[in-house]
C-alpha cells in the first residue's frame, strides 16, 4: 500500500493553488475540469511521492481542514527561510528532543509541520 494523494479543503481553488505553487513551491501536476462543475488541482511537494488535491467537488461542503501533515526536510532553517521569503507565515523552530519542527497553515486552515530528523529526507 502507498499513500499517494491527500484531499485538502479549499474554499477558493485559485487562491489555494497559488499558495501551494507560488509560495510553498509545490509542483502543479494537474488542473482539470472534467465536467459537471468539477475542478481537480493536484500538486506535489518537490521530491515527494505523495500529492495533495484541491478543487470543486473534492470535499463535502463544510469539511474540516486537514491538520498535522508533515513535510520532512534535510535543512529546516533553509526551507523555513525560503517560505518566509515567499510570504508564508511559519512558526519559529522548536527542538523536540533532537527532532526539529516549524509549522504553517494554508489559507483554509490545513496545517503542516516541517520536520527535520537527524539524517532525514529532502523536501
């Protein structure tokens, strides 16, 4: 089994797409409108095998945001700096027993943890 796609709540697809593509640096894989008013936008973090999907007809109206998604990075300070430079509000770095974290949320309240594990993987 592989986790390959996580649907996120989005109340404004264009705004959410711009946040992830332009500010966070995700790659836009698809932006399609298959019909019946549906729109599907799939984005992937650099180096990841798992993508997110936003769009019209993806979630039930009023769905709760997704919380606590993790992006594992090799250099948290560098990634945090890049996100801050692109206008993303990112928390200060917290050291939780040698594992470093910083946190941010998208415009709809979907929340993310940047995590640096000693000897960890690349974003």
